[in-house]
C-alpha cells in the first residue's frame, strides 16, 4: 500500500492527472535562472496557465521519484529541455500547455511537481531558494530567502534518498 496522504495534480483542462504519495519532501519556490527562463517560455505558450508566482519563482512540491506516477494522460506529457545536454526536463501537458513537473535524467531521486497543479489542501511554500543571481530587492520577503540550497533542504533530500535506498535494500 502506498504511503499516505495521496496528492493529486492535474493539468488546467484535466486531461492529465498525476498522483504523489506521502508527505512532500519540501515545498519551495525556486528562483534559479533556469526555472525563471523555463517559466517564461512555458507561460508564453498558447493558453498556458501561469508558471511563475508573483515573486518570479516557480513553486514546487518535491517528492521522491518513486512516489509519483501518472494516472491519466501520460501520453500527453512532453519534455522541455532548455539545453539539449541539460539533465533537467520540465514536463508540460500538451493539451493545455500546463507545466506539471520537473524531472531529472541524472541520479536525482526526486521530482519537483508544480504546486499550482495540485488540488485540495496543498502545503504552503516554506522558502525561496536559488535567489543569489537576483538583486535583493527583486525577491519578495514574504518567506525565508536562500541564495542557494539551504542545509535544511539538502538534509531533507538526503534523508528521502536514504529512505528510498533502505526501502529498495529491504524489498
């Protein structure tokens, strides 16, 4: 039985449905240059819903890869890479150009699911990360701001990776 709670994420038109299990590793708004650039490119697609929040970041709920799966419409997901060699792909629902999640081709054990696509009770964003390339006055002060990845986030990612590894070793 998958861990609880169960979270559902759907594109703007409802044709694509993803689910994630268990609590998210974290809830962050990323302000790195790649997330800002990708957000602008995706938002410029025809009828695309917003990707960037009011502060210019992309809000994500971060889950272990093995705790996210498509329920409906997987064939409608298209990967967008900013550069061909980039390990990061942003998956867009082609039916309505909604950004669904960012996944990684390398060894990362997590996916960053776009927070605005979730239904129901959605955890609040806890921090803004990767703000270092922006002037201080360009980043909202509504949440803690970190120039890179704070130790608390790195620790949560490491613990989640250990949990996945231990689950695999036991199973």
